[in-house]
């Protein structure tokens, strides 16, 4: 049985080719505009929420509980989508010092402004508590039920097997766009994107193999490391096959390792953690300059947490010869604009010139 789905994404999202970007990167880069899946709730998360919130509604939830960093795009998308669908939301947001955050007035910028606008209840949690986020989410669910609100837990990033089906469907959408001739070729060599909780990577890997969209899927980690994400993506892919047994196996391959290593028809996934920069949500100076250069040369606005690092990673992989010069790359622009708008001060020095 196909899992139920609610309609949140204005699709198909466009695929764009910007010749100036090809020169900056050294490959033939096509950009799938998943930063434009919708309005303020836009980005990759609502593809997963189409399945997750349909499940919440099927279970008659009145409250949805989820978690993320303070400027979480996922939390914001969940809060807005819940408001649309008539459910309440509770967001467990990670901050360095929850007691201090509770004492000071909340700085209403970027995603947090939209969270509050959507009426979400915000609970600050510490980095230590965040490591136990499964238990924290379960506690918040129990608290809501105690208040008489049947509650549904959406995991970090919406990244479980059910959520990842949103990106299997996105790859089906790309297959249709290729068949219509919208990307000047039968398939891509590589599909590349940022990876923060693994659900997009699992869905893209599985969907790209299933629909013959690209030979390899590159997931650029923006936190944790390759070992963590291989484990996480493998687990999510197994869950996804529980919902859809026809999905392929996953094989993790190393950058530039050629065709031979993976079994036929398996989803070939590369996890690359070399572009994650100094810290989560912090860019190196080189990455900042890259983000500014791309915006000024093409009008394409990347974000400092995810897409700026991932496209920088693509450029590095081409420079190293791990992605062949001139290869056809589909870059998934997964969103994140509100996070950029909350980081103006980090870019000031580069923009004053
Ligand atoms: C969440 C997010 C990602 C990463 O997706 P995951 O499925 O969490 O790995 C990439 N880009 C943006 C803008 C995001 O908000």
C-alpha cells in the first residue's frame, strides 16, 4: 500500500542551467530549484513532510513535535506546514545555554521569526540534551498527550524511511524532466546535495538509482562525519524499503573509485565530509567568498549552513579530478534562505568591498 501524502510542494520545481556557474565550477552544473518548493515553508523539508504529516493526520495527531538547531529550516517548515494543516507544533531547538536563552528576549530573526509567526511552541534544549533527542522528543510527545493533545513525533530533519520517500519521489520528478528534454541529456553523471540528517541522501540515492537519474549521488556532510552518515543513511534506506520493497540496495563508494565497486543497480552513494567547514553553520573565509562570488556572478543565492558548503564541495571535487571536468552534475538547491538572512553580520566584511 502506498503511504498517504499531503500536498505541500509546488512541483515540478525547475531545473536551471547557468553557463557562468559552469565556468566557476568546471563542470556542467544543472540546478534543481528545491529552494523554490513553496513560499516561506520552502526547501527540501516539505518533500519529506508530505509523507510525515500525512501520517500524523492519519493518526489524528493535533500536535507535532520535532527538533533542530536554533535556525533549523526543518523546524520552520514543520511549524508553517502544521499551521496550514490545522495542527499545533512544538519545536525543541538547540542553543548553547538554554537558561540564558530563556531569560533573554528571543531574537526574532530568520527561521525563528517564522516559527513564532506560525505559532509554534519553542523549547530550548542544550547540546547535551540534543544528543538524547530521541528521548527528549518522546518526553515532549508525552507532555502534549498529558495536555490532551494527541502528538506525533517527526525525527530530526524529518529523516526516517517514510520522510525519505519524498526524495525518491523528487528523483521520479527529475526523471520526467529528463524525459521531456529539459536538461539536454538522458541522465546526469552526478547528483549532489548537502547532507545534515541523512534523509535527503537516502531518498536521493535510492531514487537516483531507481529512476536512472545519475550514476552517483554525492552527499556533502555539513556536520558529524562520513562514518556517522553512512550508518544513518543505511538505516534510513532499510526503513524506506520497509515502505517500498522495490527500492534498491545502497552501496557506499569512495570519491573517484570508478564503476566496478558497487553491485549492479545498487544506489551508489558517496558521503563527503571534507567541505563541512570550521563548524556546523560556520563557513570558512574561502566558503564565504565562494557564496558571494556565486551570488554576484549568477544571482543564485546559496545559504551558509548547507548549500553554500555543498556547491563549494562540488567545485573542490572537480578541482581534485574526483568529478570529471565537464561532467553533468545535478545540484539540488535545498533552500535555507532564512538562515542566510540571520547571518548578515558574518558576511559584512566581504560585502563592504
Ligand atoms: C535540512 C537541509 C539539508 C539537509 O537535508 P537532510 O535531509 O537533513 O540531510 C540541506 N539543505 C537545507 C537548506 C536544509 O535545510
